[in-house]
C-alpha cells in the first residue's frame, strides 16, 4: 500500500453505498490511516430497499464508527431532476443524466454530515477513470474547500475489480459482486445504469441479464397503455388525475412504463475525462416525462422561445454531466429556464407500447395553437393574400443577392428592383448616342 499523505486526517466521512468499491474503501481507509475515525454517509436517492437494507450494520462491520442514512429523495427530484426535465437536457442526444444529477445532491449532503460530525476529510469510491470523481470533488470545492479529499482509486495499488474482490475475500468481507457477474450498477429514482463486464466490448450486444428494471420490448404487452400527466409550470403534478408527491410521480411512472419496455438505452458516450465508455441505461418514468413535457412545449411555447430553450438545454446538460452544478452559470441558466417554464401548465397523454413512449394528446390554458388559424378548411380570421407581402420581405436578402449575381454575370455593376418585380439594370449598356438632358 502507498504511504498516507503528509496530512493525516482525524475523521473522514465516506460516501458509502455498500457496493464493491466502497466495501473495499472502508477497510482500506482504516488500514491506511490508523487511529482515524471513519464515518459512513449513505444518501437515499431512491436506490431501493435491496441496497439500503442492513447497510448501517454492514458499514459498521467493515470499519465505520457510525453510519448516517439521509433521505434525499424529495430534494433530488424537486431541485435536480425536475429542473433538468424542464431544461430538456439529454446528454449527447440519448442519456437522461440519471447518475449525473444524483452526484451533486449526494456530495452536498455528505458535506453536511461532515460538518455535523466535525470531520476534516471526505472520501469517495469513484474510480480515477470516471466522471463521478469530478462531480463529487467539484461539489466539495464549491461547498467545503477546507475539507481534505481522499480518493483511494487514485492512490492505492488495486487496479481491477478482480483485485478488489480478492481484497475483500482476504478479509472475509461479503459483497454482492462476483467475478462472473461483475457489472457496475448505479440506481436511483430516475434510472439505473449498467457498465463493465461484456459491455466493455462494443461489438457485444447487451446480455439479457443486464436489464433489471424494464421488460424486453419484444415481450411487452400487445395492448398499449395510455397515461395522462398533468403539469404546472413544467413540474409534473398528477398521473391519471391522481396527485402524487414529486418522488412518487417518478416511482409510479417507473411502475407503469417498465412492463412496456420503455426507457432502454445502449450508449457509447464521451466522458469528461477524455475517453469513450459504454453504458446501458434504463429510465422508464423519465422517458415518459421527457416526452410529455416536450409535447406540452410544442403547444405552448412560441418558436423563438422554444429554440432558445433548446440552446440552453445543451449547455445545461453539459454542465450537469461535467459536475458543475454549484456554479454561477448554472444558476443563471436556471433563472432563464424557470421563466420559460411559467406557461407550461396543462395535460398530456402519452401512449406506452413496445418500448415506445409517444405523446398522443395535449391541452393547456396557455396554448398558442388556434384551430381557427391553423385549419385547412374555410376560415374568416386569416387572409391568405397577406402571405405574399410577408414572403417578399422574408426572402428580400435572397432576392438582392441573386440580383447582384445576375448583374455581375451580365457585366452590370448594380441593379434595382422595379415596382412590378422585374429586374432592371441600374445603368444602360453604351449605345453610342448621348442621352438628352432632363429638365
């Protein structure tokens, strides 16, 4: 093992999940910093009872003096998930940012626990190859720059998951991971991600045992399911007429969409640290919400506002992915996006069928759609003859450019457009006779 840094911490708060990485980090910290107290922090962002049951006992058994389990589900959804939903951000067009959104709320709560227990250091189990180390440590830097940060993956001599498993076996520490089923998974209310194992070869199709949340679309019900979602200022409030708490909204939609195979993505993405990685993501409820809110935007937002929201969406998504949540720019973006979302109140019906989520109905008191104007039938509110003047002015730059091209080809220096619309040269070709003087 490498030597400990010059500054030896007194008390460390470890972001603990009970998975393979942090199951190794806990005893490693105890061995690397003898006499240092290790406090486990567990943030509940909706990873489920399977991961949380018995986690306090496990943390203490592997070396923690105490374990703080903090329920972050409401904060996660209201302050991170819904703003990103309103932003419409989908990283590289496919990833709904499930892991990315969870890291700042976890790191923020970890700092709060560190302050509460008087710790002088925080630690995480993120690898030195991934994005999460940046997300956690950028939050630490923004909220608690005085705390020492310990990242074992960047200092120890363990280099593979097989070595981690051997490390645990030597110390008789149980772990759910194995050498034959060695996927790295991350779950929260919004999604579950899968990496590693057979996925590391991009030519391999995702093994059937990868997917744990959604049904195979091929085996999904032959009858579609229509679900009605009501929004207020861009935030979902109810499903099929029944109101739910924010975290319940996602949970209920997960239960409705998963049997229909909605939300599966097999993606090779560009990590912030420079390499490409492959991940399989399952985001059933989130996929439905994203489809529904975009459909409501179609009805409510004018063209320029919607286009600007889409431009902001790219920046927002990149900032969330890159771990820059606690920054002035992200706050400024939210000021604009929340303003844009003010009229996004209404209902949308989304049809779930064989892996797809498609908006089929939408209505809003803020709708800009007017059937009297849009109809292909007879109407008395729109004079189609007015379109001629609009088109003439709209296309004027193209007309002027074309006229100059024609004049140049004909050897003329300039042209003006006569009132009747026919092109006319500004200067006449030489005829050999003198023009009479004009009065």
